[in-house]
C-alpha cells in the first residue's frame, strides 16, 4: 500500500507489510500519523511506526498491533509536553499497555515487540527505538543506520567481546536484548533531532527485510527508485531470498525540507514587521507636521493610518506566535547515531550486481515454467544496458529493478507455488 500527502506537508511515503514466504501469520505492524493541517504539523509533525512482535500463538501479533496503535494515539493526545518528551512517553505507555495485557491474560504472558519510530518535526527528525527493527537515512549517496540493534550480536560487538569476523558466525542473530512488553519498564533509545534536508530519504523496516537485503543494495534501491517502487522491490527481494520472516517497510522521501520552510516563514514575518514599522513612523511624522501647521484634517487622517498600522502589526504578531511551532527541549542531538555508514552512490559495479540478480532470477524462474512476459523483461534489461553504457547508472539500476519486479508480479499470481521448497531463490 502506498500513500502520499500534499506537497506543502513536505513528504511522500510508501509502506508495505508482507507475511513473507514461511510464516502463516504476520506478527509485524505499522502505523503512520500524518498531520492534517499546518497547525498540527508545527506542533506534532509526521509520525511513522514499525513494530515486529514475538510470542507464541497470536501473542506477537497482538503485541506489535498494540504498539503500532497506541503510540500514535498517545502521542497525538499529549499536547502539553514538547514533542520529543511526548514521543518518549507514548512509547513508555505502549510498553505499559502490552505488559499489563500480558499479565492479565495467561496466553499472552511474556509477549513483546520491537518498536522503531520516526518523527519528522519542523525542528528536525527524531527517533525512538527499542529492539532490532531499524531506521536508516539516505542523503547524497550515503546511507546511515540511525538506530542501534538491541540484539545479542550488536551488544557483544559494542562490548568488544566479538571480532566481527567469520569466527562469530555461530552467534544467534535472532536474539534481541530489549523489547516492549515483557517487563514493566523498558529503556528507550532517543536519537536526534537531526537536520532534515530536501531529498533526504528515511527508511524503517523490520528484520525480515534487513536480514535478507544488504545495506548497499538497500541504499542503491532507495536512491534510484521512487518510494512506492523501492518499497515493493525491497519486499520482493526479501521474499525471493526465502522470505523466512514477516517483512515491513516504510519509505519516507522529503520533497520540501521542513526546517527551511519554517525559517523562510520567519524571515517573511520579520520583513512584514519591518515595513509596518516604517509606515507607522511615516504616518506619525505626517500627523505631527500637520498638527503643527494646523492642517487638522490631514493630521487626523495620518493619525488614523498610524493606528491602523499598529493594529495590523499586532494581528500579524498574534497570528505568528511562537507557540504554534513545536518546541524542542534540547537542541543538542540525543543518542550517538549514525551507528553504521555506507557509501551507496550508483556505480558500474552496483549496476552489474543488480544485472546479475535479475539474470539469476530469470534462470531460476525459468525452471518453474511460469508464464512470464519475457519480451517485456528483455526490453527492461536491454534499456538498462544502454543506460549503463551512457554512465546513467541510477536509471540502469531502476530498470534492472523493474525487470525483477516484472517477474515477481507474475509469480504472485500463483503465490502458493512459491511457498514450497523452491521458494528460496539464491540471489547474490
């Protein structure tokens, strides 16, 4: 599912939650709260949430849904606090809700969920995070992971107890060290606020995506495709590589930087006040001269204009009161992000990688005797080769991704055939 909001509200986004190829139920949840008007945007911005539940039976599904539903609800209600504190309190409240539900119903005891949230404010981007779902930012060909994985592997690496080499492959990658729900209290990571620039792309995902798609592939796709297409191809790749877990993604592209918008409006307001002051002085001087020269009608008229100028200035001031803009309690960024950084500028090597993925997919699908329109596929790959020859690497990546999605769209018409052992297509 993809959606968009007005250009004046700064962003476009796309979101997908997919059950994957191996699971019967989707224990992931997502939610998006976009401001409906300018006033709410200034006070609360736009909120994006991804949660990945865990627990027996339907417990994980319930835990993630409680988190995804309650965080935007609690956040939007708490208008007395600044937005960063409100976000922290909302995640804390979600933890309490999940914990109490688990305590009251034995079948849900111990249920939990990860939670990664992105809040886009006029003052910048803020993240609240628990677990191993992730938030990334792509800017100018550089992909930054803005969240720390609360997993056994990452915690041991941070403590210097692992080398990060092949010798550590025995460590289980699916053990998380922090989640919402199992305990009455939880430590929440806050990151930001980070400056938001035009062209920034933010990406939230569960580990069903990050475990199957490399960071370099992720950065290349986000940088070369629009939000709806990039969200779909990322989910497709994860499923083609086995889809062992539920997959949830949200892509957020900044088309108009909120910080620049607010600064521009403040400058316009200052210029308006400046001209009003000049007009007030002008009419006041005219009134004084007219009174001295005993030109009473002119003096009265000038006085009236001066008073009107004062009234207009006061009305403009009240209309632009600073209370409309969401305050930030601490301008110094919280947290230590980015935790990992990758160069993802499209190059010939990147294009060759996606060309190989497409070719391997074609070879594997050919064995399934799927009814794919191979002429259309060949047109995509030929056009991609032409673009690569002209050094138009971003468009070449885009076209190779289209060739992959073209095949996947056909396979989805008979999705059950992919759920057998041949659903794992070994793509590089």
